[in-house]
C-alpha cells in the first residue's frame, strides 16, 4: 500500500499567484521609512523648521548625505513595490499603467537624490532667511522631478481606483481617489505654508504604501489554504494498491 496525495488542481484548488515578498515589503516600507527618517532629522538638525523648510532641504549641509541616501533608498523601494504590483495584477484592470506610473514616481526620488533642493528659509546655517526668489539649475530639476513624480503617483492611484471599483472594493476605491485630492491640495497650499506641502507629500507616500499592501498581501479569505478549509469534501490520501 502506498499513499498518494491528490494534486491541488485535481481538487479544484487554484494556487495563488506568488508575489516576491521582498519587493512587496519594499513598497510597503517606502512611505514610513522616508517620513520617519525625515522626522528624526528635522527634529535633530540645527536650524531646521518644519513650518519653513521642506524635507528636501535636509540633503544640504554637512549631514546632507543622510537625506540623499534616503532619497535613493526610497526610490528603489518604490520601484520594487511597482514591480510587485505589476506581477500581482498582470492582466487585471490597471495592471499595465499603474505600475508604470508608480515606477516613474520611484524614479523621481532618484533624481531628487542627484539634484538637490536650494537652500533657503534659514537652512542650512548661513542660508538667507527668506524664500529663494530664483531657482538654481539643481533646484529646478529637483522641483520638476518632485512635481512630475507626484503627478504620476496621483494618476496611478486614479487608475487603481478603477481596479478596486471593478473588484467591488469601494473603500479602497474611495481611498485611491481621495489621496490624490489631498496631495494636490497640499501642494496648492504650499505657497502659504511649507507644512502643507510636507503633509501632501507624506499623504501620497503613505497612500502608496497602503495600496501596495492591499494589492500584494492576501487577506485571510484570499490565502491559498482558505479555499481548501472551506470545502465540504475533506482532502484525504487515496490508497492505491501497488503491483
């Protein structure tokens, strides 16, 4: 007597698509990592004021290499998350353009790491107290990279809103529509206070991480073993008589 197990396909169980865990984790970690490191630096760097200075300015000064490294790391993490979303969605609604737009969002952080923001508003030490009236070449590329990257993020979230709607996940569809509104509102209000810009950028990053988690991590009823547990016919080993 030799026991053999029925293969999953014969039992009507479809193996779940596997998403590289590291890539999914990378995308999920991108937003919290960028914001947490920015918060710590902003609280510990002399002369930095969240109400006057943007997080991008942390790339200036003697310790600016820390923020530069954070820009590069965040960009790579976002791109990793975009790849994970692409592999998960494949031919599903939003599976083509959303990952591409999110990849562009990640690339904008890489550019921001190469082209630094201009000094101003008293940071770093010795910088003019007021806002800069003109941008340097580096500052211009930095600003355009950030604006383009966040526009790509907003577009990607709107594409994913259609994906969530098609799957009747109304709460996530609403989130994917509201985050771009918050991002654009924060950017529009940045003329009055830099804190609004920081809030809008932070909201976008956290929205990206949340959506990445929802798309790449299965919920309890989506886990591979759940279908088998819910079946009324138990999975048992068939006994076959060997010759």
